[in-house]
C-alpha cells in the first residue's frame, strides 16, 4: 500500500448508509471515483482528499512513496504500480516450494519487529531444501554458473557451478525408519497428508522451538538429496584464466546424471533466497492488526492458496489474549500512576457529585456547543480551502519545456507556422521480408551480429542489400561466396561452444515417443529423417572448410552442426529445415539449372521422398528457412569465448576513448582561450583622441608649409616647432610599424591556433565514430524514441563497419532508417498516460502508420526521413533527444541514403528480351553486387 509521510494511505470504505441504500434504494445517485473505486455521498467531500494525502485524479500530488523500494516523489498511481511491479518480480524469484513452509511458520507469530521474524525464518530454512527446487551443486571443487545471454546486454561468466534439480529428499535415518523413505513432490497449494511416512522439515515450521533445539531434533545436515544435473544449463566460465584446459573431453560427464548430495554442497541463488527477498515476501503476504500484541497473520487469499490454516488454534489464542492482557495491565498501571491513586479519584468524583447534577449537565451542554462550533468552523475552513484549490487549478501554470511528449499538443499557432501534424508513414512492405515480422526481426539481428563482430568472425563487412540478395540466391551454379563465408565462419565459432552429441536426433525421438510417428512433414516421417541424418555431418567439428577451396563441404558441416546444437526446444522449425536439406522431390532429380516446373503443378503439396546430399538442396531452401538457421547460429555464437574476448577489448578501448575525449576537449578549450586573447591584439579598441591629435598635427604641418606671406620673424620662430613635430611623427610611425608587426604576428598565431582547433574538432568527430563502432559491439541502442514510444534504429557504422572509407568516401550498411513499434510495457504506459491514445495515434500517425507491438517498418527515401525529423516536436523530452541525435549524425545518414539510392539505380536491370541460354543467365547473376563481394579477412581453416 503506498505511504504518505510514513503512513499507509487507506481508501474510504462505503458508509453504512450507502450499503443500506444498495438494498433499499438502488437508484440513489452517488459520486464514484473511477481511479480508486471509491463511492461518496456528497461532492463536497471529494476535493479535500488531497489535503488528507489521499489519491485523486484531479490533483495528482507527487508526495507518495513506494512502500517496497522506498522511492519517493511519486503520485499515488505511480507508487501503486511500483509496488505491484516489485511484488511480481519478487514472487517470480522466490522458490515456490518454500512459500507454503515459510507461511506456515510465520502464521500466528507474535513478534514486535518484522526483522526479528525474518531472522528467525531465515535461520530455519537456509539449509533446508524441498523437492522440485533448482539449486547450485558444487562437484569436485569446480563451480558452474548459469547465465542468460542476449544480443543487447551480456552477463560475464565468472565461475563454474552446476545447476541441478532436486528429485527426492531423504529424511535422516531413525531406528523406526531403517529404509530411506523419499519425500514425495508436494504441491505448494495443499498440505501433505497426515499419514505420510516421514514428513520433511516439519520441526522448522514451528518457530516456538529454539533454533538449536530444532537442529537437534531435525538436523538439516543429516538430510540426503537426490539431484539431477541439468547439462543444458552449464556454460563455460569467462573473465578468468581458463583452468579447465585438458578437461574439455569431460565437460559433459555430469550432464543429466543423478547423484546424492547433502546440504553442505548445495546452495540457492542469492536472487531467489536471501534475507532481503525473504523480508519482501513475508511483508507482502502477511498482515497485523494495530492492537497491542497482535500476531502476524497470513492474508486470507494467500492462506487459502498455500494451504495455511486461517483458524487460530486455541492454545495460540489463549497465549495471545494473555499477552494482550499483560500489555493492557502495564498501560493501565502507567495511567494510574499518572492520574493518582484510586482514593483521590474517588474523592474528586464525590466532590463533583456534591456540586450537583445541574452543573454537570451545564458543563456537558457547553462542551457539546463548543464541539459543534468547532465542527462548523472546520467545515467552513475545508470549504474555503477546496474553493482555493479549485481556483488555483483553473489558473494555467506555465509549462516548462521540454516536458512529457504526450503532454505537448500542437496549437493553431504552430500549425499556421508549418509544423507538421501527421508523421510520414513508414513502409512495412518495403521491409526485406514484407509483413513477416518474425523473419524481419531475425534478419536484422543476424545481419547486425555478423557485421558488428566481423573481426572475431574473420569476415568482411557487407551491406544489408547484399545479405538479402545472398539469402535469395536460388541457383547451385554459380555458387554464392557470401553465403559460404557466413555459414563457414559461424560453424568455426560454434566448434568452440559446448554441445550435446546427436541433440537433434534425441529430440526428434522424444517427440516421436510423445506424439507418435503418424504425422509427416513433406511426406517424410521422423524415422526416415533420423535415418537420413545418421551419415551426414558426423565430422563437422574437424572438417576443413578452407577459404582457398571456396569453403567446399560447408553444407554438410551445417547439417552436422544442427544435429549437435539444435533441438525442438531451441529451434522449433528444426524438423522442416532438416527435411528440406536432406530430401528432394523424386521427379526433380535432374541436372542443375534445369527449367522450373510448370505453373500447373505448383499448387500441388510439396512431397520430398528422395534422400539427397545437402550440397544439392541448400539452394532450394526458402529464404525464411535460411534466416532461421543463421539467426539460430548467431544466438549460439554469442556465448563463445572469441565474442566475449572481443567485447572485453571493446570495453577497454571505450575507456581509452573517453579519456582521450576529455584531454582533447581540454586542449581545445585552452586554444580557444588563446585565440580570444589574440583577438584583442589584432583588433584593439579604437582611440579617437590619439588619432585625432595626429591628424591635427599633420594638417598643421601641411598649412605651415603653404604659408608664403608670413613675416620672416614668425617663420624663424616656427622652425624649431616644425622640427619637433616631425620627430614626434617619426616616433609614432615607428610605433605604428611595431604595432602592425605585432598584429601581424598575432594574426599568424591565431591562424595556427585555428588550424589546431580544426584538427581537434576532426579528431573529436573521429572519436565519436570510433565510439559508435565500439559501443555497437557491446550493446545495440536505437537513435531514440518518438512521442508514442516507437523506437528509431540506424544500424550503420557499428562494429566492423565504418561510416568513412579509406579515401574519405561515404560508406553505408543499411542506408535506411528503421522504425519499430512500442513494447508491451510501453503500450501500458501509453494507455496510462493518455486516455484516448488510439484516437491521437490515428490523427498523428495515420491508420496505416500505427505500428503494433514490436512491428518493423522502414524509411527508404531521404525526403521521408526529413519529413519525419520535421514532425518531431522538440518540446517533448524523447523527441528532443531523438532530433538532436539525428542532427548529430545527419552528415552520415543523408550521404549514406543517397549513395544507396544511386547504387540501386545503377544496378537496376533494364527490361530486355528473355535470355534462353544458361551461360547468359549465369553472367547476369555474377554481375549482382552480392556476387562481387569478397572476404578480405578470411583465414584458411584446417
């Protein structure tokens, strides 16, 4: 429950009068507050709720606090959502098998502080485990840890542990129980039956027994557990020296095995069971009355779900009443000591009685009158306060921009100024695979992974258009080098990733046992498929795929890789893909390059009956299946040591770039300060007095030389003055020359410093490009999000790709701007912030431009991107950041899009007569851009 000033905010319950009106007067009009579900009799009561720190949509005061996280400065609904989010996270992490036992232990416990209760429960259950739990098991001193890795964020592996699943629990042996009786897997929603042979950890559920006595009665160290090692969860460590060299052949020795262990070799995940998690779980599931000595009780709904008794036992009830009576007696004694002994109170009562009942009644009447007057005054103040708040609400407060994007609404002034109301519609059909959103997502991820990690994969960058063209390459001759290099480099990297031999075959056999072999895919049963797989690709992890030999045999190695790495869980379309790679139609076994079947036979269902080498069938594989294969291999390659080593190197280089950027900016600032100082020497302030004096002297000299009618005596007197004036002018000319020389030198220094500043600015631009490349290898981030939380992506210039070529030429990878629809969480935020968000999206995005959750669309035209940038409103925080990012990279985005458009126009085929010879068709294919790509980073494998 959200708190305000450290007190819980309780909602108002319906009054008895409203409850009675529900039965007798159902048509009575009331005031309903939809946001909280409360009902009020009068409207005047509602506006004073904010004063009492209660939730109301009219005045969303940000004075509430999340009770779980302690985050403050929230409104009521934000605090409520924060608590719900934390509760969902906590319940998903806390082991389900422990929930019933912990709740039974805390039921009816009388403890003053929740911390004491958490300590007691933690000490009881930290070494006790239950059936069906997943724990970490230490074997032979080595530890293996399970980590989930995705393309966006990576968790570095540091140690080795085995993740295991508890199958059975064996209680300690007793004289009456010589044979070990395993504890059955019990449901968390029901209590075990009373006739159970040997209940497990029952003593731990009674907190009245001290910890030492409970261990003596039921020692957790004497329990034995049968566990099964989960081999698919085991991954090699990373970030530390590889101490497992020489043991590579024994990696799978524990996978799937059963073994008996004790609690000393077992541990839980700290994110699943710790004191902090336990405290949050108990606080979320129990409650306690405000009365003194009240016991902790499990909430009724939760108690019913986990089989916890909600009826207080008689012994506990008597104990609680005794505690309450003791606490009440203590408080009564303190009150009596404060008020005085009973004899004095009796005397005062007798004296009051002597004064007569009339005085008492008069005092009572005065008190009631005073209470009524105070009540009226309080109501009047509350009414005045509500009117004041309503008046303040009507006043429009100035909005400080940038603000929340959805709060920004275009006015008539902005519309008249030419501000765009509707966003240009991005095209879904222009995506590489049209409206097939799953394939588009896998396609973009695969291209980005291969290009970004081109250095550890030893593959040169290629454009997304080349990647799409290679995936659609459908002839066996000439072969596509790009396809061969992509698959070969992924096969090499997957040789270093642990795998389970014949994983695909085992998965197919298990599926056959569960569902039978009646169904077939393309006319091929599971038995036929497994027989065809038996002799293909068995030596894939040692087969040489040399670059100099065109990666000959990569198709067979691909099948072997899928056999050992894939199963129906991690690759659901495995059966269809393998069937297409190993079987061909019976009536199409003809030389490569033959004519296609007639249109009349195309509607017939595809039936594959003839086992064929995968090298003869891969070119017939649909592009969607090729994307699925490469995406699956990329997801596995993420966990390889080579990729992780490359990421560590990129992190180090990013740190070095950050330091260099700081130094460059510091040097640039010093140069700019020097330029500002030199500017004063080059353009000094004007001195009109000095210039005017010199001008007057020049004029006087000129006038004296022209006077011929002056007497001789006057001319002789003027001669010394004229000589002094000439000397002064010479000194001034010399000073002017020195000053001009100084200004000339200052100007030269300024030019030199400006050149240095230009060099530093170019270096800063280079740092930004390098930073984007390195950061793309660690995490892929969009350019930003618009007002409706659509994510805008630009994939160029990341990882091994570069925005600038060797000669300063523009390079591109995609040459496009992609737009992805909001996530499910973002959609919830949208609907919570904007009531009629769908109507606004239709107005500002258009019906055809509204993207669903995770849907992809693209801008191929530069003019459309310009219109999109103009549509962004800088008054919103998200769109301001997105617009600034576009401005920052526009000098690379625009040239890349223009060059891609030029390349597409240059490579566009001119309509001509159909060529009939195979030679001419092959020549046309060789001229395609994706066929002219070569791998300059390739190394010959052995």
